[in-house]
């Protein structure tokens, strides 16, 4: 940049400085310019402009909703199939194109409940997998509305069209380490999105009961095992965990002020068919089949990292158990009429296993020797050990996990090979093998 003109200007203006008033004016102008520059380039204004960019991008898809045909699809998807042995419920499932959401939606529909899905199909992981789950739900008669939970108009419309008895709120930004790359996506979906959902639910007539996914990560640096619901949850180790903990506090507010019936479920490392590609069991499988090395974390002093791996079908029964035991919300027209139910439950398997054992099982199932790189677990959000005390869920929800890791992973691997590599020798017995599966990914 050429500084000469400015310098020249200053020399010319030197005579002005002899009187104090123009000097004051000049300094004031300079001050205003600095203020302007500060607010224009400050980190807060940048993050707010980037989050409004997220809003626009992710809310854009929902422009397509509305109209008579659309409403008809919504109603028909949410309609309860009456049967003599099951008193059906009508559920709005957010995050329905996600891992847990797709399984829960199918299970509800299968027993005759009305289900309407909502998902923004974001690209945190391969959207094609979300679309494939959507196609599966479509075949079961479930419509997933393409939209964001932050879209208040859309939510109001949905509650206008269908008097949902329940909301199963699973839409969220998941993943622990990604929070360092894209922190605002956690605030957008897990904090703002949750508030938007509760706002719509409390204003709806009738108010639905809400069951939503918190996370075992709220236990953070807690050392006492197994983790019980009454244990401390005020030391989160990741932004993800902090937003889930914030969600539990926000739930308390909406229960307290508006009489919303709310149940939070702290899931422990859920795995299974149609799972999430960002989770270790999933990308270990992918990398092992491709002959790539895998990084296995260890704790301080070569201690093991362990997880209370919980099979998806067990989580689904927990979610349905939670939905079936909700009491009604007590408010109407956005006003509280009496106290309402507020619960939180661990949903885990109660048998933590070291990650090395997970790898061992995968080696047997895939018939591949893993090229393991043992690395120190970075301090960026993951905790070393999780173990759920599920006695509360057992007593209140009739929750009883039945699938061990070996059995569950067998089902996952079977699905994986069929989904990514339908011609694999491992997935179809009797077919002569065409080498590894790596070429199909
Ligand atoms: N899978 C686990 O091990 C685990 C453990 C603890 C908690 N949870 C929680 O369980 C819930 C479901 O997890 P999952 O494993 O199925 O994850 P997932 O990412 O597969 O599903 C979440 C879905 O929500 C959608 N979504 C995200 N933000 C949205 C928004 N703003 N508006 C609309 N849709 C949005 C995504 O597109 C995705 O399809 C999440 O709340 C997650 O935090 C999962
Ligand atoms: C599990 O939690 C219950 C309370 O829900 C408690 O009574 C019990 O002692 C806990 N069990 C263990 C092993 O900590």
C-alpha cells in the first residue's frame, strides 16, 4: 500500500492542528472509523454472519414445503393405524434420516403408530446414506420432511396439520472431535435447534410430550463408575458434551415454565446396521477392508480405552419404552396448568469393552488382520471410559439390553457388506470371491 498520499495530506493539514476544535473533530472521526473497523472485523460479528450463513443454507431446503398434496402426505404418514392391542401414538421424529432416527421410525410404524420425519440431510457425513435410509422409510410409508428444526414456520405448520402426541427429537450435530472444526454447527442444531423445537412444542395444542437424545458424554471427566443419572455432569470434555448438557438445562426451563413433559435419554456409543460413518467401529471396518492402517487410542500408561457399546435395537426399545411411559404435558396455549414430568435416563449396555476387543471381533468377522497404530488418545473431547448404570431405565422403562458386542457387530458387518459391496464373497455365501472389498468404496 502506498502511504505517501496520507503523509502528504497530514503535512498539508498541519496548520489546522494549531486550533483545538478541528483537532477534536479529526480525532473523533478517527475514533469512529476505528470503532467501525472493530465491529466489522471482530470475531463475534464474523461468527454471527457465518451462523446466519448456516441458517440460510440449511433452512433453504424447506422452501419446498406446503400445499395441499404436501399436507396430505404429512397427514397420511402421521396417521395412527388403529388396532385392538395397541393404543397408537402420533410421533414427530426429528433426525429421522439419521442412524437412530431411522430405526426408531421404522419400529414405531411397524407397531401401528403414526410417524412423520423431519431432517435437514446435512453433509456432516455422506448424505447418500441418509437418502438410502429415507428410501427405506418411504417404503414403510414414512414421509421425511426436508427441513431444519430451526425453521419455526415449518414446525408451526407441522403442529397445525397434525396434533402430534409425541416428539422424538433426535436431530443434532453429533461427533466429539468435529466440534473443533465447526463449533457453530453444534450451537445451531443442539442449542438453537432444541430451543426452536421446545418453542413449537409448548405453543402447540395439544402440547406433545417430548423425548430427546442427550448423551453419555455429559458425564465428562466423571471418574465414578458406573455412571448414574445422579452423578455430576458439570465437567464436559467437549463442546458436543457441553451442548447436550445445555440441552438438559433448557429442558428443565421448558418443563418448569410451560408444563412440557420432557424425557432426556443419555445414549452410550450406539452401533449397528445403517450406522454412522464417523464412528470408530464403522471406519475401522471400512479401513480394514481397504487394507489401510487404523489408529487405536490408548490412555495414559498404556491403559485401555473402553466403551459401553450399545446395540441399536436395544436403544430403539429404550426410546419406545420412554415414549410409552410419558405423562401428558400439562400446558395449553403456551401456558402452564400444572407440574409436568421431567426425566433423564441412561441407555447403555452396562458392559464396557476395550476398543482393542472391538478390533479383535472385527478381525474375525471380516477375516482381515488389522494394521493397528496405537496412539495416545488426544485430549480433544473423548473420554477414556464409559459405563452406564441402567437401573433407573430398567425400573421405569422396562429397558433391558440383550445384544452383546459380538452379536451386534456380526449384524453390522453383514449390513455393511451388503450395502457397500453387494457382490462380496463375505456377504453372499456360495459366491466365489472377487478379492477384497476395497474397490467398491
Ligand atoms: N450414535 C450414538 O452413539 C449417540 C450417542 C449419544 C447421543 N447420540 C445422540 O442421538 C441422536 C441421534 O444420533 P445418530 O447417531 O442417529 O446421529 P445422526 O447424525 O445419524 O442423526 C442425526 C440426524 O439429524 C439431522 N440433523 C442434524 N441437524 C439438524 C437440524 N438442525 N435440523 C434437522 N435435522 C438435523 C442429520 O441430518 C441426521 O440425519 C443425536 O441427538 C445424537 O447426538 C447418539
Ligand atoms: C445404580 O443407580 C442406582 C440408582 O438409580 C443406585 O441405587 C445403585 O446403587 C447404582 N448402582 C451402582 C453399581 O452404582
